């Protein structure tokens, strides 16, 4: 074979050509129409019936076609491929439904006005053109803000203890923090209730809720910060120490700036985690209807409480209000989530 | 130390080799000529010391042949117009500096190249008269016929030694009559039987590096390949294990063709019957010269080949 | 001229190096250690306060607290003491947890496999984001969606299961009420914990050593054969750990269960029936009107829940840490 005169074109002969896909396409058609036929004939009816038949028929068809074309191992491979796609569909479908319904049912009563009024003078039963959720906004803002202020230092210090100082109890602390992230949210609420209210005799208030959320937020902040700090290469620390800096200076001027965006991500993830927590607030903040600007005193509201109260009332308007609250809550969570992703990719870009 | 083969046959093979590579055939092989002699005597001696096999040249497919292979990663052209014949019953070494596409090339031979998302190729790989890249070809069957041993030994740690050797059969769901016979035969051919025959039910991770690599060789043998590709199989091993594996390679070439990529020129000289020299000048890798190992190391045609085998670069 | 004894090689003893940290470092270490200890202490405080307040209730009921099926306030008129036992709710916690796992684990592992080895390139990144978003959705969203949107479907499926498989005792029904059953709750929980298990499984699969994957393919394996031979043995521990973390989350869930599960104080094996409960939702249910005595019982219930989820999480993290080190 001598050198060719024309330019040689790159090709991908392993990519499935249309010809080789014909049996699969035929199989797909057979599956769909066969399912329709079976549903029409047998008592299996409705969307569920069709879905079940479709799935079963898809698995059988794919497996059989591969078995006939090649051999048993190819058949098992095709069967697994179909199953895996089905599993992925089972994940996408509920999420799509959730997002769709929240938007559909939640935007019905949406207007910018709801951010300016609360429910102190409006009954939940009334039409959505009155009343709003300002009290929930302010309540959530307070509670989350205080929780962040409390949990960020503790979480970051914990991470520093595990990664930088590596004290004697580092392994123990790490294990306990991991365990703490599994504590049910109601337990965190009960704990604060027992400690702040029963033991210390306080009433429902915003700070109580903040404390409860802190308990939930610390593990998230600590664990994410720990991972971020671990990613900082050891050379950086050694460079600092080799220049004669103390450990404190090295950490403060070298490590933390390098980990900055990661730590911000950790905090935002913590916020996203707690902003939607319901159970701990149920037992600590009391669920007010009016805007309460004093976090230390008096019942406070928050988004989850707002939704909860309306849900329990149960009338159509109340339920609509609940969905409205859910919608605003979801949007907030998604915003925080997007911010966290932005900061973590900013870290990767500059790293 | 003189070559023991028949000069006439050597010249015939040279002719067919040159047909394949498209370069001019040399006139004579004058071992005493000064102007083209290689300065490192040891390589030449080593090459000459070895018994050169007379391979059956492939005219119509009973072996593996690469025709006009080009390879790309995205728009980067990494291999240009490689054509090589791999004669049955011989060992072919692929030498050249790192980065010139040798590993990419052998991965094209057993269709592992296509796992990389941006990979593309041109040309044909003919096995038993058919292009392995034809549409409708069952790629898993190709890999049964063209096996591969990797640079880093990679036995399956979740399987025992016995299960490792037979894993190829299990993965392809092949049934055989006497598994124990096959087990012993593969381990013997790989030179590992005596060392592990009493511990076949231990896990593969407990062996030394050299033993693990021989286990991987035994594993590849169990599915009865026609061609065995080896990507620098000894570069992670100590010299003792290396020599034992080279012995194994020589013995295995009685029943199959072996293609070995190596950076170690002495190894190529020791072990192979044919050698191909790859080089890239910053662009795509090219096959500069190929021929019998004797020729490449004693009397290469191209100056670049001579420079490489005499250690002037690389 | 020095005389050297040729055979005597004296290896000196290692030097003892002491570094006295500077004051700033001492302060730094103290502050950081203090912060780290707070986390330790917090966990202990949680346990302490729950026990401290729930003690009476446990003392009164003894072990019957765990097994008792009644939750009755005291009726002083007839001199009946309060009887509080969380047995039924504990049973419900376990049952809903199991149902959730039954559905969540196969789907999660399948989705993780899909994302790791089967999805086309353009679909991978968006879908990973989708799964992460699902993990961030607050549980109250699942609660409302579960009740208003999902439950009618689940009810329909439950009716079908009862119709065709009703001969199996757990699918039998003493009364045809299909809404708000452990079955529905389990399904909603399954949807909720799937993203967590998927994310962990995917990370584990991504760490499978590529050379083993290559070895399997080089031996002529199909994708599924490769997964069975290499990915599953390697990732087994991580997936199990992830599944247990999901179980812990499901067992402690409150609001998502509250809306879709009708709180009935009874142990029943008929999972399709509208009766059940789990400890967390019971606490929330009774909390609003609880008097002091009942509150103690609720605290005790919270402590039990705390212990159970703690143990599950310990085991899960232990498995994950152990297999990560290999």
C-alpha cells in the first residue's frame, strides 16, 4: 500500500450505522404498538397498564432480538441496557412532575404584592388577591441568617481542626460530624425545645428556630469545608511554613484564601439545606401570621411554617396559598443551589 | 555469531516487507560494510544471537494485517499511514520514542481505540481476511481473537487465581468441557503453574508484580487468541521477572502471533523476529522502517532508524 | 593516627526534637480545637437533653415504651395512668423505611450506572444536575406533591395490587381505604432518598480503576459483563453505605410522611391500608396539644428515633469509610 494522493478522512466505523440499527428500531415499533394492542385487548388499562406492558415488552423484545442476532451474553447486555434506561426514566419523571406542579399550582396567586403583605389581617380562607407572605420572608431571613452566623464559624473551625490542626480527637470529631448529619430534623427541634424552652424557660421565638437550624447546618458546612480544605495541596502549606510563618499565619494567609470559594460553597450548601426544613421550626418558632421584627421575642413565621399552616387549614384558598409559598421556597432553594454551583466552578476555574 | 536462517528466504521476506512498507528494497546485506554499520555492537550481537523465525507471510488472511491506518483524536492527527503485516508464529516488536503513537496503534488492532470519545481512524485491520471494522462485526468476538496484556498488571482482585484465569470465559459466557485442564495449560504456558498450583483458590492480589503479569498473560490465553498484543508488559517489572516473561513470549509465539510495544531496545532485540520503528516529528506518528529485527538493528536502511537504535536520540 | 575499629558501626540514637509553638499558634490551636469540640459536645447535649426530659416516660413504661401499642393520656377520673408506647410507630418507621429502600435502591443503582456508563455525553451533565437538584428539594415539597399529585396515582396502583395480589397477607385489606397508606408513604420516601443514593453510587462507580475496566473489555466482555465483573465488586461497599444513609434519612423523615400517611395507632401488616405512622410524624402530630406528661413521652420518643438513626448512620459511614480506604 503506497501513500495515497488524496487526503484521508477520519472515520468512526464503530458508530452504529442506520443499517445496523434497523432491528432495534423495528423492535421499538413492535414494543410500542404491541403494548397498545395488549392494552386494548386485555383488562390492563390506563396509563399504568400501558406503562407496565411497555416496560415488560421492551425488556423482552430487546433481550430476544439480541439473543437471536448474537448470543446469550449480548442478550443479557441488551436487557441490562433497557433496565438502566428505565431506571433513569423513573428518576426524571417524578422530578419533572414536581417542578411542573409547583410552578403550575404555585404561580396562580403570584404577584409582587405578596412580598409586601402578611396574613395578620387576612384569613387564609380568603381569595389570593389579599394577604401575602412577607412575614414568612422576614422570618426565614432572620432564622437562616442567625443560623448561618452561628454555624459558619463552628463548621469551619471543625473542618480546620480535622484538616489543619489534626488534633488527637480529629478522627472522632470527623466521625461524630458525619453521624450528626444524619440526625432527623425533628430531633434537632426537640433538642432545642428541651434545652431552650423547657430548661431555660423561653417561649417560641425566632432565635430558637435559628438554634435548631444551626444544629442541622453545622455538619453540612463542616463536611463540605473539610473536603475543600483537603483539596488544597500540601505544597502550599509547606511553602508558607518554609518561609518561617507560624501555622496560624499559614492557614490565615495561604490556605483560607486558596479555599475561599469552596468555603463559600459550603456555606451556601448549608443554607440551601436548612431553608426548607419544616419539622424543627414547628416546635420552636410558633408560626406567626404577622411580621415579627424581633427575633428574640414572639412567634415567628417562616416559609415552611407558612405552607404547613395553610395545608392544615385545608380549604381551597388556603391550599393555593400553600402552593404559592412552596413556589417561592423552591425558587429560593434553586437560586442558592445555582449560586453554590457557580462558586464551586469559579474555584475550579481559578485553581 | 552468524544468523542461522536461509539467506534466500530472508531476501524473499525482505521483498514482501518492502512491498508493504513502500520503501525501496536494499540490494545486499553486507555485514562487513562500514558505512552503514551500527555503533552499538551489543544490540547487533543480541539480535544476531537470536534464532530468527521464518514466519508464514500473510497473503490471504490467516494472520493480522494493518493497512493504511490513520488515527485522530479530535482534529489531531496522531498516526499516519501505518501498514504492517503480523506473520503468524512470530513476534513483532514496535519500538520508538514515547508519544509517537505505538500504544494507540495496537489499541486500534483490538478495537480498544474507540473507547476514547474523540477517537477516529482510517484504514483497515484485516483478521482472517476480513476487516475488523466492518459494520456488523461483533466487536467482543474480535477481542477474543486479538488479546491484550497491559503495562500495569491488572488481575481482578475480587477473583481467585483460578477465577482470574478463567474470567475471559465467564465474561463471554463460553462453555468448556474441562476447565481445570485449560487452567493448568494456560498457567503452564504463562510460566506460572509451578508457583501457584497449590494456591489456585487464593486471591490474585497476593502475587508479586511479575507473577501478576504472568497471571494476566494466562488469563488472555484462556480464550485462545490468534494474536496477543502486549503494551510494554515488562516496564513495571524487575529485571528477573522481565527475563522470565520474555522467555514466555518466545514460547508462546509458536502458537500465535505476538505484537509487543517496548521502549527497551535490548528487549526488542532479544525477543522479536520483526521490528517496526515508529517516529513522530511533532506531527502524526509514522512507521519509518520495518523489517527483520536483525536488519533493523544491524543494518537499518533509514538514517533515522540507525540514529535511534544506536542511541543518538530517544 | 586514629585507630578505627572496622567492625563497630555505632548507629546514633534518634534525636528528640521539641518544638514549642509560638503563642499565636497556641491560641490558634486552642480556638480551633474548641470549635471542633463544640461539634462533639453538641451531639452529646442532644442525647442528654432528650434523655433528661424523656426519662420519666421511659421509667414509667419500662421496656414497654418500645413495644407498647398505646398512646393514651392519663384519665384521672378513672385513675388510669398515661400509657405511652411507641411500638406501633417504631414498626411504621421500619416498614416505611423498608418499602422506600425496596424501590429506591434498584432505581438509584440503575440510574448511577446509567450516568456512569450508558448515558450519551450530551445527557450526562444535565442529568447529574437534575439529580443534585432533586436532593436539594425540601421535604415539605415532597409532602404536598406527594399528597396532592402523587397519591391519586399511588392509590390506583394500590387498588390494582390488592385486586390481583390480595391473597398475599400484606396486600390484604380489612377495609377498602387506600389513601394515605404506608405503601404511599414508602413510595414518596423512595423518591426522596433516590437522589442521595444515586449521587453516592455514582461517585463510587467513578472511582473504579480504569485498568480493570480495560482488562475486562480486552477479554471480550460486553458492558454488562464488565459491570458485573469489575464495577459491582469494587463499588459494593460504597453503594451499601449510600443505601444505608438513604435509609437513615427515610426513617427520620417527618413532613413528607405526615401528609401521606394516616396516623393510626396500630401495628398492621397490610401496607396498602390507610393506617400507620412513623415516630417522627407522630411527634409532630401530638406536639401541639401535649401536656407536660405527654411531652416527656414525646421527648423519649425523639430520643429513640435519635438512637436508631444514629446507629444506622454509624454503620453506613463505617462501611463507606472502610471501603474508601481500600
